[in-house]
């Protein structure tokens, strides 16, 4: 099976998942809002005016009809209007999403680079002091709260040393990105380092690596080209799904560093009970998770083409 048919088949398999996500979000919206017209006009509102408004907005139709209308609005990119700001939710998300994506991708880039390097070094020095030190640091990265780490980085590198700004976006200046990216990616540095070490140690025991060494290949070639490539599938899983985790975990980091992203928008909307914004951001995060799963599957096939043919035989 070629890569394109494989991608199409996997994308079609995700359609029921997407429909399930929209159904859950629609049910949450219906349960939380109740009758929005009655809530807006109060108990003493004119019944005829309420009935006319409900008919204009399709709220007098059965729930399954309203769900169909909701799907049509989603296909047009209509996520409703913000209760507080009275602007389309899609506009608010489109305004904030680029900053969050920039932060999440930078955090995952740092996490992948540092995590893989630490995992390889720990696997090579298995049982030595370097291995123990690196795995201890990885465990600290996993267990350290994001908000505490962010404040400590600000105190050390921004306040004491003055190397980086304390907070803000800074018109896209990369110096404003460093501390938030380190804070957000620290957790995944630990996960990736531990997974890289575990996977690489398992691969290093395989016979084909002994054969490669017997042929006189340099240890760096054996380790990186043959060992790390064959140990990459679990690492790809962590990196791919981790991007979705970073987007969901961004609110705390964005709040600590006053980063103008989707996370801060979600926190503010939840505090103000701006339900359309909360549900729109929730749906977007869920779609990103689904897209990340699809991307991981495609990366699996690129890393190991045997999976492509195995998928076609099932």
C-alpha cells in the first residue's frame, strides 16, 4: 500500500472520532446553556418575542435538527459568538492561535533535541555516573510543576542575570520565547530522555548491530544510523502526541509569562463563564489531538515502511 492511500484510509477512520467530538461539544453546550433566549430575556420576557427569536435561531427544532445545523456552522468555521466580547469565537481563536503554536512547537523542538541527546548519552553510559545524573534530571523535569519552574526561571535568568525578558510576546522577538519554551518543554524533555534510553538499550542488544560492528562500522554510525533509527517509533509517539499535550498544557505557562496565546484566552473565558469561547477552544484542542495522531501514524510509515504493507493486509 502506498503512502497516500494509507493516509487516506487513516483519515477516513478518524471521521467517526471527529463526529463523536462534535456530538460531545454540542451536548455540553446544550446542557450548559439550556434555553439561551429565556436566560437573556428573563422570566418576564414577552412569550411571543421569545418564540419568534427561538424560531429565528432554530432553537424550536428537535435536538437532532439543531445538531445538524451545528455541524453545518462548523463546516463554515462558525463557532458562535463570545458572550463577553460579542465577536465571533473563530476570530478570537485565529488571533491567539499563532502565538500558542509558536510556543508549543518551540517547546517540543527543545524537548526533542535535549531529550534525545540526553537519552542517547545515558544509554551509551549505562550504569555510570552520567547515566544516573541524566535520569535524575529527567525525573526532576517530569515531576516539577510548570508554574514553579516558570517562576524560578524568571527569577534566575530574567531578574538576577537579566539575560531574557520577564514576560510578554515582544513583537515576536526570540528572546521572549526562550523561557516559556523551556518551562513548557521541561516535562517532555524528561519523558523523551527516558523513552530514548529505554528504546535504544533494547535495540543495542540486537544481532544486526553486532554484525554492523563486526563489519568495522564506526560506533557513531552504528549508534545513530542503525540503533537510533530503529528505536525511533516510541520516540515519534511521544513527540507527535506531545505537541497536543503542550497546546493543552500551555494555559499555565502562558499565564505565568503573560504570553498572548490561546491558553490565556481559555483561562479568561473560563473565569468569565464565556462558554462559546471555552467550547470552541476545547473543540480545537481535540481536533489538534486527532491531527497529531494521524501525523504520528504517517511518521511511523516513513520510519518503518513495513508498517505500510502490514496495514494494507489487515
